[in-house]
């Protein structure tokens, strides 16, 4: 049987799931989304993702169409299709379809709510070992990057430019400050201190970013939320990027030059191990749910 996706209250085979061409997501990119990893069938940091989803909705003047329990039920059903496999949920809410193409926000409109599960793309072990190559680019995005909007043209163009130049990610720079990647948050290590830029309208408040800070705190590793200038990025002992699917990735080349000695650093090794232990705890909990 073909895979079911969730669309507006129903679970439908993917090939039968249709959305109107008048949907404002299609016409304007008028919507928001989340990507949630699930290990052994258990969504990881679900509450945090849903909190950010609600903040994104508020940022585009929409109300949450579903509450946490409703989302939990939907995700459970989607994830059950692959049993205990590691997966990722993509969920998207657009403002919905309307009879006319209007730049103003119609009042009498119902959102389009959609979610599906796919296999979790595993990190390339070779890339984890070698570290990633990144370039810096001017941040050409808008001024509300804290909203996880589906309108991603600037991210796509920047990511493609990185690929064209033989790199895997672009670090986006605004007013001399390195804020984040096209699909990841940014960390550096400077004088043994882990640094990530503070939350602002210029970066997405990453769930993995927050978890890394939490893990650093619990393990007694020194960290700070502080802006990172391009000069600091270039002089960093270590650079990492983080996201729900990439986890914590070491960066070993910046604009074609090695980062420090060109190998993943010792602080990254510690953080990667802490992250792996955190995932392992979730798997353990899912195998003995009565705990
Ligand atoms: C622009 C941007 N920044 C940061 C992130 C990392 O966020 P998270 O850790 O919640 O996946 C993403 C994730 O896709 C992103 O698109």
C-alpha cells in the first residue's frame, strides 16, 4: 500500500493528496513549516518544535490550527507506517486557498495543514570524519529569519552557490556578522569557549542550537551567546553547524582555507558524543515506555 500523508484532517495516499492552485502557499509562499526528526519511532524534541511552529504562525498572523495532543496523534500515525525506523516529519501550514489572488490577508480563509514522514537521511560518515567545507556569502534574506517560513528562495540560491563552489553550506553574513547557515545554525570555538550568535530576527532559533547549549551547560563546557564577526569566524579554532538532520557537524574548510589544523576539533568530538548519548537515551526510553 502506498504511503499515507496527513492533509486537512485526513490520511490520504500521497498520490491522491491534492491542494488547490489558489493556495496561498503555492501563490505567495504564504506559510510556515517544521522538520522534526524521530528516533526509533519517537519524535525528538517535539514540544520545542511545536512551540517554534506556534511562534512562526504568530509571526505571520495565523492561529495554531492544532494543539500538541492533536499533532502527537497525527505524527504517531505517520511514523507507525515505518515502525521503529529513524524518520523525519515534514509539516507545513499555509494560509490556505482563496478565490482571488490578494496581497492582503483574507479573513474568511481556512489553513492548509499537511504532514508526512520520510526516512531520516543519515549523515554521511565520510563527511563527519573529514568535516564540511563552507563559504561565506552576503545574507540576501529578509529581516524575519526567526520565522520558519516556506519562502526559501534566498536560502536555495545561497545553498546552490555553495554547491557550485564545491562547498556543502554557506554561512550568511549581515553587517559583518556571521549569523547562521542556509539551513543550519552556527557555532565557533574561540579560546576553548563555545560561541553561537544570540537569537535575533537574523537567524532561526534552532532546536538543535538550543540542545547544544543545554548539553554544554550540563557537561560544564564553557559557552556564550555572542555575535560572531567574519574576522572571528576566520580565526576560529573550530567551526560547527547544527540542524535537526545534520546534528552537530564539524566544518574544516572555510572559503577554501583550513579551519585551524583542518581536522574536526576536540570540542566538537565532545559535543558530538554528548549529542549521540542524548539520542541513545530517547531510544532507550522508547524501548521501555513505562519508565
Ligand atoms: C535557516 C536555518 N537555520 C537553522 C536551522 C536549524 O534548525 P533546527 O536545529 O531546528 O533544525 C535550519 C533548519 O533547517 C534552518 O533552515
